C-alpha cells in the first residue's frame, strides 16, 4: 500500500486531521549479513540455499554459532526478523549428525505450534519429516505411543508438558534421554503468573531429563524486552548468552498516534477507541488494504467487528463478508478457519485480541490498528510488526483510549519511540505457584534436599507446608506424594493462580461456548451479564458457583455490562522501606479482599448509562505484594490547614499512578490494583497502595517500589498536562472505580505529586 498517501489523507481531511496526534516515519532498513564459524551439514546447507535463506542475517549467524558452541542462548529481536532459523538450524544439524538426537519445542499456543511445524519440516530431508511432530491435547490417542517411541522433534505447549509428558516421563525415557535442545519460543509471553508457572515446569523438565541422563541446552526466542538475559535465566534456571542485534531488513512504516475527539457538552470525554477503529478499518478495507485490528478485550473484539460489519453492509455488502473476529477462547476449528482465511486472502480484515500478536502465519498485511495501547512497548511493536512483514511499506495506527496511560503517550510520543523496552517480571518462588509444582515434581520423582538447587531456597518451607496438608509424606531424606491426592499436575492451572475455570454454557442446548478463568468469571459471567460470542449477544441467566457454570441465552440486548467492585487492603508485613522527598515508601505483603457489588448496563454504540443493579457475590480475599506510600509531613499539614480534600487528592493520585505503571513494567492494567485512604488503620495515616492482582504477586509491585520516583514524575505529567478542569477519564477517572470516582480532586493530586517529585517531570514534560 501507499501508506504515505493514506496518512496525507488523514492529515488533510477536515473531520480527521485533529485526531492525528503524531506521525512517526520509520525508514526501511537494509539487511546485515553474517558468516558462520561452524560448518553446516551439506544437506542442511542445500535446503537453506534452496529456500533463499542464505547468507544468514547477522543475528542468526551469531546465535547459531553460540548454540553450536554449546551455550544456552536467548535471541531477542523484533517481529519478522527470522528468529525461528536461530533454533531450527542447530536442531536440524543435530538430527543430521546423530539420529539419536532429540529436541523439544515449546510454544505458548497450539496454533503457533501448528504454524511452526510447516516451516521446520520444509527444511528437513524427506526421511526425517515423519519424526517431527506435534504432541498436544488434539493429538489422537492412537498416535501418542508412536510419538513417544520414535519422535525426534516434538512440538508442544507448556500445558501438555506439565500435565501430559512430565508425569508420564518413564514412557518418554528414550526421547528425554536423547534430548539435546529445548526451544522456548515467544519467551516474553512467559511473564507474570503464567511465566512463574512455566519456570517451574521447566525446572521439573530439567530434573527428569537429568534422571534419564540428558542435560539439554536451551534456545529462547523473544520479542524485545529490557531484561532478556534475566528473563531467560528466571524461566530456565540457567544463564544465557543474549543475541539482540537485529540484522533483518524491514520495510518503511508510517506509525500514527490517533487521539479520538472530545465529545459531549462539557467536552471532557473522548470518543470510544472502538468506534474510531471501526471507522478507520472501514476506510482501509474500502481501499483494499489488508488490515488487522487489535483490541484489548474479548468483548471489544466482538463490538468492533459488529460495528465494521454493519458499516460495510450499508455500502459494500461483499466486503462485510470478508471480515471476522478472532480470540483465543474460540474453538480450535473456528480459529483455524480465520487464520486460513487471512493467509489465503479470502478475508480482508480481522478484529482480534492479542491472540494474533504472536508469530502465526497469516500472510502479508498492509495495516495494523491498535485499539488502545497494548500495555507494553514490546506488545505494541509485536502488534505493529504484523503489517509489512515482507519488506513492503506499511501502516500502523495506535488509537488512544480515554485513560491516563494512552493520553500520556499521545502527549509524549517521544517517551514511546525513544525509551527502552520494559522489564518482564515473574516469580517462580511465588508460594501459590511453587508449592503445587513441588507436589507435581514429587509425583514424577521423590523430592530431596538437593532439589533446592533447581527450585530455590524456599523448597524446604514449601515441602513442610505440603506435609502439613497431607500432600507429601517423608521417608528418610525423600518426600513422596500421598496417594489420596491423586494426580497433582491436574490440580494446577498454569495460566492462573485462581484455581479452576468456569464454563459458559448455552441454556437449552447444553453447548459449551467458552471457558473463562475463575478470576474473570465473576465480572464476565455474573447473572444479568451480557456475554459476546462470535458477534452474538448472550445474557447470563444464572451463575452456579458450586458447579462453576454460567447458563446463557442468546439475546438482542442493545447494551453491554460493566461491573463495579469494592476493595479492602490489610498490611501483613513490610519487606523494605525508603524515604523520598519526605514521604515513606514501603513494599511488602498485603491481604486484598475484592467484592463485585453491582453491574451497569451501557449502550453498545452511544455508551450511555442504562441503569445499575446490585450483585450478591462472595468477596474474594487473597495475599499478594504491594507498594504503598504516604505524604510528606509538610504536604499533609498544608492539606489539613487549608481544608483540602485529602481523600480526593489521594484517590485521584492512585487512579493516575495505576494507569501509568504499565509504562515501566511489562504488565497489563488488569494485573494491578489500588486502594487509597485518608487514614489507614495499619499505617496510621494517609496511604496509597498499588498491588499485584494475582495471589502471591509476580514482581510488579517490587518493580514499582524500585522506580517509584519515575512513576510519580510520569503521573504528575499525566495529571498536570491534561487540559480538563476538574478531572476526566484521560487523567484521574477510572471506569472500574468501586466508588464511582468519588471523591476525586485533581488540584490536590497535582500538589501532592509536585511535593513527592520536587516538581520533576519526565523529559519532554
């Protein structure tokens, strides 16, 4: 596409030009080639030449040489830079040199494993292709024994490794005993709770491999993160050599920052990002531009898709049939159909959650629309990188939501384009994660004190706890699983710290529509909720807490629903504290109790309130980690002397700080929560808390403690620069506030933040 012409149109159109907050032109980049120190097997060299993959890019040659030197390697380069060759080449070389060699590939999704199988097999000699296969939940049971016996390269996901391979490792002895390489693709995905679980799964894998006489090397592939070496080491328990100099060519890209217009009589609220995305997507599709629109939530995927479809049906009926929604909770056959439709050109546009952010082959796209900041620099570049993947000119548009984080970036694009990537955080020693994995490890092989070298110094404490609950029993210097607890791995959901999932079931037919993790069930599947599935609306008639089942009936309801919750927090311990500008900052363990108390109905397109109803759902307490701080004494005296709204200033500061924290930590806004109060019983004074939203924490609060001065500065810029008079969704209002955004005081929040920072704001602020 001629992205420059489309951008010029946006800048010139009277009703659109004010929405273009910034345009960044990223010039094309030439390839940088590298030469291997190690010679390749002639058949591999021939296969690479036949597919036009030689000479290698610089980062590919560097990584392959390090792997062939016997090193553990992390390759950290942008999307579409050819990272898969960095692990495929050493693996194929090993197979050609020694038929006894084995390799295990781990992908975060089944779809990605299916996609990568083809590219690997394309480089293999005919006789080796049958020995490279996928082993996951969709693998027919009749084929599984053959894979265990003769599979040389097995592609799977962490879930199947955790629940299907490791507990049955004696049946995999031939494969595990010959394991040379473990490939961990898309390693940046393994952060937070999911990453903490996967880190323990990989330690269990190393443990059973050693039992079978193998000590495989790791090859990790990741999008760009600030702490790639640390991430790879935390995931695997082994230090890695990091290769991060990208040698791949890239086509020119126009990156537009798009800020929806202010609407309403008071003009303190911006138009919805979803509606803006639908309008832009309609414009692009009518120009025959292959477009992928990313959205932040499952519901938004359905809403934007319906909006685009309805727009096109009015003017271009044929185009309306070439657009589809896509999200991870769809059934596998539905997802494959969308992927194939994009790849073969039958579909011109797709509205997707971040399920399509990863490297699934969906063909060459011209444009990507990012409906709201994806939550991290890494994810933003991953999503933007889905367009222009073959060196052609491309377009990406970041459409801002009406929240502090997105609006900060609209006013400070240099903060995004000029800053390093965020740190990826995970905590393998989170007791809510480590304990269950130790029980699973004991089922695989009896635990001994020596296993602390793999699982860390918390092993002894966790084992004592598992003994106390009857899950383990000790015999000499070994711990064995208690038979009454059955199959421990089945009791661990590695994608959550919240326990078992809930099922969305169609009332009348009993058809399972989707599975929803427990953490989201109360907010998405409560009685009266509108749940969207493949563009159709369903209303939840009843949520059965005992059976974890929600019964839904199809509906034409012209609204969607949002929940409101109330949160209390209690300090359990302070692990560290420091003084900054006269304020005391703590990090430590807290107990959070969250109760969803009501839900609102809101119009689908106009976004107007259509009433609120109470809910009677149990509160959900959990222990986690928080960073919290008070105010300098002089600041507090000023607020009391001048009779300022102390609670409103703290509340506004809390909302804004939570909103911008994802600028510094690789996390989603839903991974964190907050509480503020003018008098907290555990601190004896005013306090603002920001906590990890998962039991046990994943390291986000600790990172917030480390960079709290930077967080305050960015928060000050967000609130102080917002043009509203008294506070709006762009700075201090939150749509999820349990107190309906009361009280909030923007002026007082600015004074508090100035005192906390000494008036310092980020570069450009």
